[in-house]
């Protein structure tokens, strides 16, 4: 019998999708607050994912338009905690001509 049933019963994907959407809409109408919480959480999660993706894309594409982008370096300054009685470090900044010094 299982062999005959397999050939006589064909699944229609459009029908299955329509039934799934009907069940989802019924669930939304019956449990509005629970559905609101779930949809809001999904929207917030997707928005965060999009923002993180855009941030990472921006950080990875920074300075990519330069023709000699492999020669770009970043100078960092690390601050340390000042102990009692010590003189605080003076802030430094690099100027444009300082590139020749670092070569």
C-alpha cells in the first residue's frame, strides 16, 4: 500500500506554502502580543546585523582607494596610568612631514 500511496499522492509546493501562510496569519491574529514581541525581536536582530555588516565593510574598505595602499601605516599612541607624583605624559601628534623620520 505504501508503494501505491507514494505514486498517487503528489505534494504541491504552492498549496503547502499557502497553508503555511494561513496558519501563520491565524497565529498572528490569535496571539497578537506574543507575535508582536517575536516580530519586533526579529526586526531588531536584523537591523543590528545590517549595521554590523555595514560597519565591518566600511572598516575593511578604509583607504582602499589609494594607489599605494600597501604602504599606509598607522601611528598609535598608548597612554598609561599616571602614578602619584609622576608627571602626566604630554600628548603628541604626528605631522605630515614626519613620514621621512619613520622610514
